[in-house]
């Protein structure tokens, strides 16, 4: 007679198989952690092409940051003398947007901001779904129709209060630096193209990369990285 407190041979085999399966699962998870740690050790980054465009001296700091906010001036217009809200991008401007698209990579950014001008809106499109704000208090119209429900100050406050890892901003030569100063502080403008408080009419294709480490914002500039000169 078989003792009731001993498993039959078939039950022992089943339990052994279950143990082997469990051990295999644990080993697989452990290996996953090892490979993940190796990937981090190798310096993998979620936007590698963008990282490689930064100066090597700041890449390690950028990799350690928990938030990133990129600010650009709009791409080149079809007519440099046109300053209306509906001024379109020119051929070179569209080529700049394509270059920017390749630089930003995938997936879309968590938050994307632009003024209501078509040139800033079109420049911001590669980053993802754009939320427009008024280009100026007297110019609330948005590219594509409608009126902006928030000001630039509202947009900056939204970006500051956000926990988005990746944010993108497209602005104008006289407003891009306002974003840098509002988020990283006036001192962050020193030694950059924003040192005078605004960009010059010749400054195109620059990316102001703001990154946060331990609640402090830092700035590096990718100068002319997506420009295509006329």
C-alpha cells in the first residue's frame, strides 16, 4: 500500500518540472538585470543621436538628468522680410525641419510647445503634438485657425510644473531666450548665444538643451546643429 504522506512517482516528476521551470524563470530575470545593468554601464541613452550631437564633456551629465527641455528658434522662412503669423517656412526651412526630425528621433516628446505663428508651429511638428500659445498679447491667433487660450507665460509655467521627461519648444529670435532664462535662470544665458537677451537675425539651427540634475537646470547649446544656410 502506498503511504499517503509520500507523493507518487508521477507527482514527484511534476513537482521537479515545476521547480525546474521556477528556477529557469528566476535565472532569466537575473540575466535580464545583468543585461540591463550592462546597457546602462555602456552609456545607452533614450535619444542617442541627440546625445552624440552634444559636446563630449557634458554627455555624462546629460545622461544623469531626469528632465530635458529643448528650445529652438523657428527654421528659415520663405521670405525673411515677412513677420506675419502666417509666414510659411521656405525650402531651406523645410529641409531644416527634416534634419531636426532625424536628430530628435523617436518616440514623440512628452510635451511640445510653440507660439501661434506658423513658422514656429511647423518647426515644432517633428517633436510631436504641438500645443500653441499666443505669439504676443495682441496676436492670439493660432496656425491652422482658432485663438490661443494661453499666453507664453502660461506655457512656461506649464513646462516648469510638468514632470515630462522630454519637452520641446519652438519660439522666435526675441522670445527663445526668455524660456532659457525663465527655466534655468538669467545666469544661464552667460556665454551662450542668448547672452544679450535674444538671438540675432542670423542665428538659425541652434538647440538650447536644458537638462535637470537634482532639481538644478543646466544648459548646453548645440550650435547650428540643424541649420541649412541659404
